[in-house]
C-alpha cells in the first residue's frame, strides 16, 4: 500500500504536468520547453504570498498567470508558428527568462512552503503525510476533469480535431487562433497548479522546473499526439516505473535503470513491426467502439 | 505526424544535453591596471549566478569587507589592495578560463574564491602551473593537496571529530548517513563511518540519491526501517530542503533523532529554520560569535548589504581568511611565490583561533571549532571545542 500511495503522489505531479504539456502540443504542435518553469511560478506564489491562506494563493496565482500565458502565446509563439523548431526555441528562451527573473527577484537560495494540512493519515494500514494524500487526490481529480472535458465537451472535440488535422478543422469553421490560445492557457495553468499544489513537498528554487522536465518529456514521448488520455496513462507508467525501481533498488541504481528501461521502450516502439502492431490495435479498438452503433 | 512529433522530442533531448553540459557565460566585473610593481592585486573567482550564486555572493561580500578593513588601516606596504571579481557561474570550464585571464591579463598575485569542488580543482591546476597562491573559504576536502592551494574552510575531519561523539552520547549509537550522489558526500560518509566506529557506534544505513531528486519517500522509508538514533545528512542544494521537509512529513526527523550535516548550515536557515531550530551544529565561524571582531563584521555586513538573515559561514571564513593572506603579503611583498612561502609558515590570531596556521601535510587551516544552537534569528555559539587539528597527510604536499 505504501508503494501505491507513492505512485499516486508521483502520478499527481507528473500527470498534471504531462497532461498540460500534451494539451499545448495537441493545439500548437510545439513542445513547450518552458512548461515546467510555469510550475516554478506556482511554487513561488505559494512560497511568497504568505499573507493569504494556501488555497487563496493557488487561486491568485492561477488568475494572475492567465494574462502572462496569453501574452506568451499571442506575442511570442504566434509569430513563429510556421516553424515548429523555431517555436520550441522560443519556449526555451521563455523558460530561461522566467528562471533568471525568479533568481533576480527571489535569489538562488531554495525556499520551503509550510503544508496547509498537518499530521499523517493511515490508509489500509499504510501511513503517510496527510497533505501528500490530499494534494495527490486533488491532482488526480483535476486530471480526470481535464480528460472529461477533452472527451465530453465541444472544446475537447475541437482540440482533438485540430490535433488530428488542423487544416481540415480550420476549413470546417474552427477558429484555430482562439483554440491555440485557450489550449496554451489551459496547459500552462495545469503546470502552475502542479507547482503550487506540490510546493510543500518540494524545494522552491528558480531551477526547480528543470528537474521535472525529464520524466514529463518521457511521458510525452510515450503518449499519442492529441490524446490526453494516453498522456495521463504514460505519466502513470513513468511514475510507477520510477517508484517501483526506487522501492526495490538503491536510488543510484534505480535512476540508471530507469533510463535504460525508458530508452529500451522508446527504441522498441520505433521498430516497424511493433509500430504496425500498435497501429492495428488502434484500428481494432476504434472498430469495436463503433460496432455497437 | 508521429515522425514529426519524434523529431521535436529528439531536438528537445539535444537541447537538454546542451544545457546539462553547461554553456553558461562568464563575466568580469571591476578592473584594475596590470602593474607588477604596483599595489597587491587579487583575483576573486566566484559563482555570482547559477545554483550556488548565493554562497558565491556571500563569499565575495565577506572578502570585500576583509580587504576594506585592511585598506582602512593603510593597506599593504602603504598601498591600497586592489581586486578583480570574476563570475564563473559554478562552471569549471569558466573557472579555468577566468583564472588564466586574471593571471595573464590582470597580473594578479593571488587568487581567492570558488564554491564547488570541481571549480576549485580547475583553478588549482592553473594556480599550480603559474605558481600563484590560491585560497578557498568553503568547507570540504579536495582529494589531493597542491603546493599553491590553501583552504580556510573546515575539513570534514574538523567538522565531525568534535560533533560525532556528542551525537552518539546524546542520541544513541545507531547512525544513518544520507547524501547526494557525488564525490564529497561519499568522502564525508567514509570519515563518518570511521569516527562512528571509533566512538563505539554502528552505521545502520547509508543512502545516496542523484542530484535533482523530488521524491524522497523510498529513501526515507529505508532510513526509517534502519531505526537510527542519529542522521548525518550531506544532501545538498535544493535537495536538502526537499529531503528535510519530507523526512519530517514522514516522521523520520523527530526531535529525538540526532541530526547534523549540510541542511543545518546558515544557507538553508531561511527555508529550514522551523526544522532545525534548537539543534546543535558544528561550525568554524558563525554570526553569533561573541568576540568584538566578529560582531563588528556582522554589523558591517548587515549594514552594507542590507542583510537580515543569518550570515553564511563562508562569508566569515572569507573575511578572516583574506586578512590572514594580507598579513602574509605584508611580510612577503607582492611576489606570489614569496606570499605562498609566507602563508605556509604564518601564525595569525583571529576569531577563528589563536595562532591559526596551515598544516604543511595537507594545507588545511588549523583553527578552532565551535558548536552553535540554531535559533530562529541566527547561530549563537553555545560551546567552544577549541583547536581541532587535522594533520592527516594528503598526497601532493
């Protein structure tokens, strides 16, 4: 049970970040390299707005970040949209600027955030910090709501249509600029929420987003473009792999083995026979989903 | 569509690798005329930016006040001491380049600074090649001794020798060690094991984790299972905060558990004071030292730099360390080899101890150690250990 709670906690963090970056990728076709730095913004808000209750700090930073995200998408990304690699480099620059701004504003010394919920809880015989469980459950609930929105709302339908074929979606009347802005804001807010929620368990520093980048990008690599559900599943897989290896082995060995396994899976997936297998599986899945109708 | 996605992820991987290899720039701040017959000139190489920028800034500020104190008293040989500050951003490649530039272009007679071990090693190679003395102020032990490198920071042996017996006596004999996975924490653990066994204790757990760890639950679970009485932590940087917080949240870090190591340093006080207040910590210098020279330094530091938090130990080591160097230069003149020779034989009185001097076997400063009891406001000294020797020979001296 300890292991399950650890996976749940890790999935809450990686899941919010991965679903956020996958949302941005679906609409903009850009890997947002500043994504985890948005989490740093959320964490610094939790660390510095100490005059407000923790919940209000989260709400305030989410509200305050929306204009920033809109400006980044409209001013910086829209101009370079024709070139995917150019846009990616722009996001790299945005990340660097955010880190430098944080260092100038708050210094390089890491900060801590007091957890809003004290004490420990016991779940099926496994005890752990109460706040860790609370923030994990909130994160999983938010991920569930985002997936629900992606599959049960008109916005989600449009997002999936643009992800699948942006030209066709545009011809059918979708306003691509509006969708890109809303997707960038929604994805960025998920990262800000992740940083703010998990700040009491992390060290808040200008470079904290960088250490979250690697697992999130691995999860993005294993997800299907445009499918937020596979992004969440990939985040769950990466979280489970990391926790299980570190539970059984020393951290140093587990860390090395984690990369071996991840690169092994990535290499295996790129083999033509395995890619064809996945492609056929998807056709059968789509076919069986359509057959009752 | 999928291949395009993969191309982007591949490009991303290349960018991450590019960043990880470190391509930070460096900048020179301040300047002075290169003049071998002029006033003594010192080159200061510190990370003013990057992950250890806060420690580098503290070192620079302590150094500046130390030089100002000597200059206010008339300087060296009737001339004001000059210095040039260079930011290496904590990158050894920058440190090497800057050390060469300071020696060859700025004609400095002495090098001072660096925070991390790899940048110190990089500068040491250059200083040895050019026969320019180089002084560090941060704690720690390089693996090798060099003819032109001298260390004002406390060694691991000086740190642990007086503190570990007290921890074993007060808390119990079962010791657990946890550290970040790089050279120094392994060296720290090796000496901790030696001293624990010598003190009748047992090391019941030893854990290392790669830098950048965000989730410490598996490590903490293993440490808890070992049921330690004392926890020695050399988890550093932002990881020290995450580990200490999670150790408390998971019930490992209780008031009954003895706790010593990097997280108790003044650098982490703003983030961890709630966890470390009331704990005892071994130091060479702390801002709560009661002697007049330390109190004057603390007052000057707070006034000049508008600093309200505890002053990092490295600032005090740099302040008193540069006064030691300048006392040697007052006798030897501005010739680097003569200064190096004089530093090796000088005995200097300061709040770091009476008659402080460098051991010829390892170039480690033989000075006093103290214990502080951490308070919400700072690091008041609550016990004096007196001189703590470390004369274990190092290869190279």
